[in-house]
C-alpha cells in the first residue's frame, strides 16, 4: 500500500517539511504528503501515545534534515531506544524504513519489549549524509506514568491500573500535539551518517542506560 499522496510540485527546496499534522518527504524523487490520520488508522482504539510520539519525533527529524532541501526516504536509517509497536509503525509510516530493514531498536536488558521505565524516547535518524538525534524532553513523561506501566502484568497491578494507563496515554498524546515541536523535542544534527546496522556512539557507552534509575521507583530494575 502506498503511503502518502504525491504532490504536483517537484521543487523540493520550496516545500515545507512539516505543516500541522502533515509531514512531507521525498521518495525516489517524488514528494509525498503524509498526514497523521493515516498513522492513527493502524491503531484505532489503542497505542495512541506510541503513535503520536513516534510521528512527532519524525516531524522533528524532518525539520532538522530539510534545511538544505526536503529530506528523502531513499537513504534513511533509524535507530530508536523505544520498542513500542505504535512508535515503530508511526516511524515506518513516515519513513518506510522497517520494511527495508533500515530500522533498529536498542533495548535495556529489563525492557521486555513494552512501554515501561526501561526505555528511552530517543531516536537517531540518518539520511546518508548526517544524523539527526531527536530526544523527547526529559520531563515530558511524568514519573507516575512509568510507575504505572511497570505495575501492569505484575502482582502489584490494581483493578484501576489498566484503565488509568489508557487514560494516561490519551493525555500524553494530546499534550504532544498541544505545543510546538521545539518545546517538546531537542534535536542535534551530527555531521556524520550512520550506516545501516550501525549503532550511535552514545548507545555503545557503558553508562547509556544508567539515567533510567531516576525514572524507576524503588525496587525496579535493582
């Protein structure tokens, strides 16, 4: 299924990469206009937060990698530290990297492939010339959300937790759209590309996951 509608103009230098819920990107020379509605239709009724944050992160990457011409899918490679399926599918909806084996997730050993405190909202998006490091604002997700997500599926889970978790995800999804990208994400452009399969130097550090302890309640990850 083709993702995004082709635009009539091929003057990529004059195209704005992000406009409200839209992101624009080149694909083999053709400019695609992609709307958030398309990403959401994959996950109606669930995964709102992962879809929203993944999509917004790619909008931030689009702005960073389009300063000298509209960014392109052709050579994109993405590394992320969040394993959620909503995040993955939103990123793929914009970039097309998953089906081309150009998407890699790094995991903290205790993560368990689900939304919990053993993950990071960080992505490296490389276009073959440079890499945009996109990071969600440190205090955007409240500690209470991590504590709640860590309880799910454990003996500590309460009857209210599952419902509260869904409400919290809707709230986070709403907040991520309520403020400009620059307020919720920091973006650093590194003048070096990542080759497909390569990991960023930051991820290879022994202490890369050490700051997770500040998000975890006592007894988690110990």
